[in-house]
């Protein structure tokens, strides 16, 4: 792949589909080269990279890695450096989400949810910060409004996201002044899939509590990420809720 050392580079974890893919596309449309991380969505990641490379040759690459592995941060950042020669932006978007009712919770649940939502972003952020030294780098973490107000039957997920909020603030202090660290807290954007999916009644109840009276779009989250990553050079340690006002009624 042809390297363009003057072009800024973004890494997006979980960037193959859903909100992650929208974030990748938004950063790419601002002229950045993008490394799309995936775990099990390789076909979607490759298709997204092919589309972006069709728009601008050599501007997108894919890395497949299990974020729970200790060597994942080195693998991911190394792939960006190998493909593009630099790193400037890290978006910690990848996340596991499913209910853990107190009566049924297990140690594997703890490891799965805390590893993906809190542990992995921490070590990847540190590896990114070393590679981005001197580049005015930026980290944006995808947190959750339920890291601020807990979601029933999701105690592990909620506290993992709460930990990621504190991680965002702590690293904003510790990595300054070279690296800015901020977070975006989505509200009702895309309904969860699989085990964490809501019933129709639950979805309607949630929307009735959103002051803007509508579900958000992935583009709303991507716009906030792009703002914090590229257009807010004097902002760090902040959590921006993109929730249609949902926090007002929780």
C-alpha cells in the first residue's frame, strides 16, 4: 500500500459495521486514512475498505484482532504504522453488550464485558499514545449514557462504561498535552442485536422518554466523534452525550 506520510490516520475499533462503519466513513470523508479493526466481521470490513479505496486509492486498510489478547494493541497500532506510516486518531468503538441479571451473572460475563468496554481501550490507548507522540493526537471513546445512569439488569456493562468514562478523564490528564482524550455517550441510536435486543414495548418506552421524540442516527454519533477528534483542539477530558436529551428523563 502506498504511504502518504502527510495524511492523518485514524484507527477505529469495531469499524466494520453499524456505528463503527459510519464513523470510519465520516473520518475518511474528512481526508483521513483509516485502519478498520474487526474481530469477526472481516467480510464487512473488507467490503468497506474496498469502497473507500475506490474513492481514494490506498486510504483504507483492515486489521483483524481479538481485543482481549494482550498483544492486540501492538498488533493494531503496528498495522496502522505499517500501512500508513503514522497514527493521529484512535476511536475506541468496539463494545460487547448484553444483559447480566444479578441472579444469573457469571465470571465469564464479567471478563467479556469489562475486557471489551474498559480493559481493551485502556491498553490500546497507551500504545496509540506512544506511537502518536508529537503528532497532536486525539482519542475518542464511545461510552454510554448508561455509564452515567445504570441500565436495569446490565450491572456489569453499566459499570464497565462508567469505568471507561473515568478512564477518559484520567488519560486526558495523564496524556496531556500531546494527546487529547474525550468521549461520546450515545443514547438511543441503533437498537441492540441478539441477546441484548429490546422488545417492541421497551423500545417504545425508551422513545417516549426522549425529549427530541425520535431515535438518533449513526451519523449523529459520527459527527460528534469527528468534532472531538478533529475540530476541538482545546477540548479534552469531556463526555458529550448524543442522546436527544434522554439523560434528562432517566
